[in-house]
């Protein structure tokens, strides 16, 4: 797992393939809350477990899976 303290607001989350997954709204406990206005978010906040982030470098955080698989890993809250 990466140094998750380096994950900052508005940072891009990319997949292992370099594809766009989302944009950080903020870190919420052991999850990253993604912005709801991002493409593919459907107007809802999604959460990504921090344990799925492999690297943080160059202003981007890289997940351990391909970007196209992101919806399989997203968590949501009923309050969205």
C-alpha cells in the first residue's frame, strides 16, 4: 500500500492501466471519497478503499486495478 497521507483533495485517481477512475474529494477514514461531479459518477459520491491504492506519485494516486473495473470496487453511502 502507498503512503496514503500523500493523497490530497482534487488529486486524480488512475487505474493500473493509467485510465481515469475519479477525483479525490477528501480522505474519509480508511476510504477515499470521490467527487460526485466526475464523469461516470452519476451525480453520487463513491468511496474507494485506501488499501486499493498502490502508489502516489506525480500528483496522481494509482489503484491496483484497471480503471474500467472501478465500479466493482466503489462503495456508496445511503446519505449520498
